[in-house]
C-alpha cells in the first residue's frame, strides 16, 4: 500500500465521507486497516471501525495495540462493546483488560458470559509478563490412550472452538502433560495406532509463571508453531502460539532499542503519540545524562594546569571521548542483544570481558596508527604519541566497560537495556579523560 493510498482514509474521515470510507475498507486487508486506525488520534478511528462488516470487525480489532483498542471500546455502545469482547480470543482479551483502566476492566468483565469470564479471570491471575497471560486455553486436548482414529474424531468435534490445532497436547490422567503430537502426524498415521506410541515426549514445555519473553525466544530458536504451558504440577493449562511470540519479541526489541538510545519505551504507534508523551519518555534519561556529564567537566578542571602547559592536548579531547564512547556503545549493544537471545549469560562475564578487551585493544591499535600519523603532522610527534597511546588504552577500557555493565545489571536484577549506550558513553567520556591526561603527564613529564 503506497503512501498516497495510506493517507486517503484519514482524508475520508475528516470530510465525513461515509460511502468513501466503506469502499476504502472493502479494498484493504485487516492488518492494513488496523495500521491506518493506529495512526489516528483519539476517537477518530471509531467512525471507520463502526463501518466495518461484522465478520471483519474482530479481525481488525485484534490487530490493534491495547491502547487503541481501549479508545475504540470507549466509543462503542453497550451491545457492540460486549460483542467484541465476547468474541475475542481469551489471551488477547486478558491482556486488553489487564492494561485497561479500572472502569473499562470492570465493565468488560461484567458483560462476559460465565464461561468466557472464567477463562479470562484465570489468565488475569498470572503475573503481567508471564506466559500465562499470553497462552490460549482454547485447545484440543488428547489423552495418551486414544487411538489415532478416535483422536481425529475429537479434533473434528472440538477443533472449531480451538485457537490452533496444528500442535496438539497429549496428556495422561489428571491433565498431566505427556508431550505433543502434530496434526500432520495424526493424519498420516494408521487409525488403530495409540497416541502414546507416537507422542513426542521430548517436546519443549514452559511453566505458566515463567517470563513470556523467554518462552517467545524458545519458540523462535526451536522453530515451534506453539509451546505447551503447564502449571507447577506439570498439568497442561494452555498453548503459547507463535503469533503471540512474534508480538512479544517485537515489543521486547522495541523496548530495548528505546532504552539503549536513552529513552523510556512508549509502546504505542509513533504517529498517534502526542508531543508531550514523547518529551516525557526522553527527558528523564537526558536529565540523568546531563548530570552524569558533569563528571567530564570536573576532570577538565582537575587537569586545567596540564592543559595550560600543553594547549595542543585540548585539540584531541573531542576525538578521544567520541571514539571511546562509540567503542563502549558498540560493546554494550552487542552484549545486550546477546543477552536477549540467550547467547551469553551472567556467568560468562569473565570470558566476555577477556574477549571484548582484546577487541578493544586491536581496535585501539588500528585507530592509534591513524591518530599518530595525523597528530604528528598537526602538533608534533610527542603529543601525537600521547594521543595514540591514549586511544589504545581508552578503546580497551571502553570495550570492557560497555560489555560488563549489561551483565552486571542482569546480575543485579536490572534490565540490561537500562544500561543504555548514552550512559556507557557518558561514563567512558569521564574516565577516558582521566586516562588521556594521565598518559600525557607520564609521556611529557608534566
């Protein structure tokens, strides 16, 4: 969908062209419609949403983020409000209600049928960022003693009410999970074979209270369609599906990117977020960083006499702190990403520091050669040598700081992304100047 067509729905809403809106909606797929509704501010999206056909309304609604869903729900009449919530998948409904203001949450739960209310309440009983909030309890469960023929009959009878039937949990008495079997395996197997002879007992599973991001990464790494979820007694309680896993990973990566750039995550479509909300998300970190940057000013004051004796040293301060900050930010970003995908763990701290220190050293040697050549032409060999040695030391130190801080943050129970690249760069700036002036005093005898 090109940019011209993308802007057309907003134009139609502004001119209240109801016929045009209906035609536009009929020509676009649910995810395209949801994307355009997400770009609208406030309740503008309610008009086109209410003009959707009933069979497409739910599809579009479930594509929206919770904030936009709440805005639309507030503009719906009682019957429409409850119909949408009743038809939603239980996991999507639970996340919506969990993030909604108390007024909407109470109204939503009160209007649900007893069966849907029970499922939703069960999901809301799990911690906010746990797998239990994201799993679907609407599944087809097969007992291990069934034959393939009987199992297929169960799938045909109950499959229409399940969110997914591609991965089927196989349980023993008391709903204790034995393993899983795929629908394709059932279809190609003889009808008289028992499930207990076909079930994959080594299929991964996850506890309902475990972090949802870990489960999402597991689905990604193991190439799974869905992941069985069990309670503390290994009883099957639901399936965590790949579409929800993709949303979790996207949200986690967006949050990490925001924190690494020195901002708080917004969690909403950029176009629909107000200016004040963006200012609030970015200002806290900037205020912290400007306070931290006073360390650099203090270091400059301490070595003011050194700068007065060799004023040429001041020429290279921006280059040195910029280089150190960049090296530290590169290391921090690499480790935060490696932590997120499970490539490194806290216990790998010594090996990570050893590897990154060598990376920083080699980068420093490469950059020092360039600094020595340029510095010799500009200010003479002595000062150029100070700059070259400082580059080597600062790059090595920056790589160590950048790689170790995320791991130490994880050990302390803090999100590694909070140790953002700007924070690492600010710290390296101040310590880099200490290294630079210390090297200058030793080499130049100041």
